[in-house]
C-alpha cells in the first residue's frame, strides 16, 4: 500500500516515520509520500487561499495548486480521501474498505476547506474514487489530524502490519465483538494502590472469565453507547455490575 499526503503542513506527517507505520515503511509493506501544496503554487507569496465566492467568514483553498498537486500524485486506482466536517462518518467498516486499496491520497484542507471543484474534478475521473470523510461531530482546524487518525485505523488492518492479527478480531466496533465495546482489561500486580484485579480473572475458570467479560462489555456498551444496541438490550444490560 502507498499513502500520499497533500498538505500545507508537511511536518505534520513526520511522526509517520516513528510509529507503527515507520516499521511498515522499513519492511516495504508501506510507502509514504508527503507533498507540500505550496510547491504547486507559482506566485511570489505561494498563495494557497482566497476569499469565498458568495461572501462569508474565512478563506477557501484555491483550486489551481490542488489541481496541479493531485495531477502529480493521483494515479489509476487511487482513492482520494478528503477529511472534512461535511464528510460521511469514518467508521471501522470504512477503515476495512480502505485497507483493501493499493493507493490512498489524503487531501488535507485548511481554512474553510478546499474549492469544491477540486473534489468534483477528481470524482469526474473514472479511474479514481473520492471519499469525503468526517472523524466526528466536532471541529478541527484542518484535515491533517484526521488524515493521521484514518491512516492508523487503516494501516493496522493491512495484512502483515500488526504482529498478532488475532488481537484485531476482538476489538470494539469489530463484528467479532458482537458490536459491543471492549471489556475492561487488567495486568499484574494483582493489587495496586489498594485496588484488586477482579477475582474471576485470576480463577483460571475460562468459562466464568468469558461470561464476566461479556457481561462487562454489555454493561459498558449499554452505559456509553446505547446507540449500538437494540432498545430492549439497553434496559437489560445497563443494570449489570460494571466497573466505573
Ligand atoms: C461558519 N462556519 C461554517 C462551517 N465551517 C465548518 C468548518 C470548515 C472547515 C474547518 C477547518 N477545516 C479545514 C479543513 C478541514 C478538514 C477536516 C476538518 C474536520 N473538523 N472536524 C472533523 N471531524 C473534521 C474531519 N475529518 C476541519 C477542517 C472547520 C469547520 C465553520 C464555519
């Protein structure tokens, strides 16, 4: 898989060489390219923004530099991933879809966003897919943080990337977890600052442990994410004893 990022803040993506993605780059599992949008401007001030047609606050990113940048980076089969507050919610299902693609190009906007014609032009190509995604209902200052989050969610699903693939199965928001949030986890010491690990987890009774974990996952989900459950399930599971 190759990942390309177009941004006015190329240093934002330096951490990619440090994190899990860094090892994947070394192993050849991943190729990464970072492109400074200003390199595709031609005026003395390397201007990337201008005032919005129709008025309104803030500035909009000019189409010309974006057009040249994407012409240079996109290729047949690319998926152009555009983080935006107006995007479709980015979910684990979206991450799984993107993890099957060979080339992701992240268009990291700033200001009030990118001139819509840039996205429309890319979408008019019959060999490129455009995915406008949102991380959630809160406001960021640009697309870079979202691009890093999407990158991590996607790359960890690429076969061979995570050492223990089994650990991916039981995670929250994966089908194998039954759509439940993860249960609480514990490790040594058995007592820490007067707080004990639940005795069942040290019982060696694997059936009881599985039952406890399911009960905890259900209680946690009922309390924190009732939207993931059917109405009847919330009332039934919210009462289960749960860690805070
Ligand atoms: C008057 N109002 C009219 C509506 N605007 C909306 C608006 C427009 C741009 C920006 C800043 N920005 C620029 C590029 C960019 C990409 C992603 C995100 C982003 N934010 N939150 C997510 N989950 C994101 C993701 N993914 C934000 C971005 C912030 C807010 C505000 C002013």
